[in-house]
C-alpha cells in the first residue's frame, strides 16, 4: 500500500470554534454599546480569522488606522477563553480512529497562529495522533499559498500527490490544488451564502467525516 496522509484544516473542519470566536467579537461590540451579532451571522465568517470577523462586526470602522489595535484586543479576548465551547465536529473522532486503523498519517495545516493553535489542539485527546501541526505563522506565507501544505507532507515523508487535504474555505482548496494534493471540501464547515464552492474545483465534496473513508 502506497504511504498516504490526510491533512486537515482546523477551524471549520476539525473543530467547531465559531462560538468562542464569536464570543470575543461580541464582547468587543457590547463594550462599545453596539448590538452583539447572532451566531448565524458570525458562523460563516469563523474560517476567515480575526480580520474577517472584525470586518463583519465593525464594517468601515475596521480600517488601516484601527486594524492593529482591534485585532490585538480581539486576540487577547479570544485567548482568555480558547475552548469554552469549542468541540470536535460530529463524526470526527470516528474518522480519526478509522485513519489510525489504516495506518494513514494525519496532520493539521491551519492559518491560525501557533499561539492559539497549539493550546486548542492540546485540549483534545483525539488530536494527539496528529503527527505534524503547521500554523499560520510557521512560515512567512500561509494558505492559499501551497508552501504550508508541502511542508506538512515533507514532515510526514509523504509525497504531495499521496496527500489529501480537507478544508471548508476557498483558500484551503486553492492551497491543496497548488500543492498537487487531492482536495476535499467539507460541507459541515463555515460556508456562507455568498460562497460559490462549485467554482473552487475541489476534487471531492463530503457531507460528514465518515464519507472520506470510501474515497481513500
């Protein structure tokens, strides 16, 4: 059997982090006398990091002048409650167990900074099997650049063409395609109404984690 690997995006793919990210944003809004945003508005933006969430919450008030201060405030609030409501998506534990039974290497490639990624991952015993974790600041570039994915494959000693990359955002599919990996768009993630995933050209699209195993 050819050695293979499955690499995962983190937010919106492995872990449902939207509630904790949204809580940090809403703390900032209410502190300024602004109305908090409902979960269904925040959720589609949870894969877009602090910049996407702050733009959602503050609109034009999030600009080049205010960007750094607002981002630092948001990240400080998020760091105080990283895993209050964060959880594995349903079926993910079973998928990870199935991959382990097949001796398929697994890893994480996320744009989330190391400072927040590693403490979150450490909270979940099911993620102890991750053989490599590449974060948004591991390299000078992040997704959609393919370099983080290629670095993960190198760490695992698996050729890129033998790697599968699962993600819920356009940049995940772009990075995977440019890295020469097979790409899988996950429908349980943070897809928004304005997204056009049919144009992202993912190799596969799955509804639940268990759908991956027959593809492998």
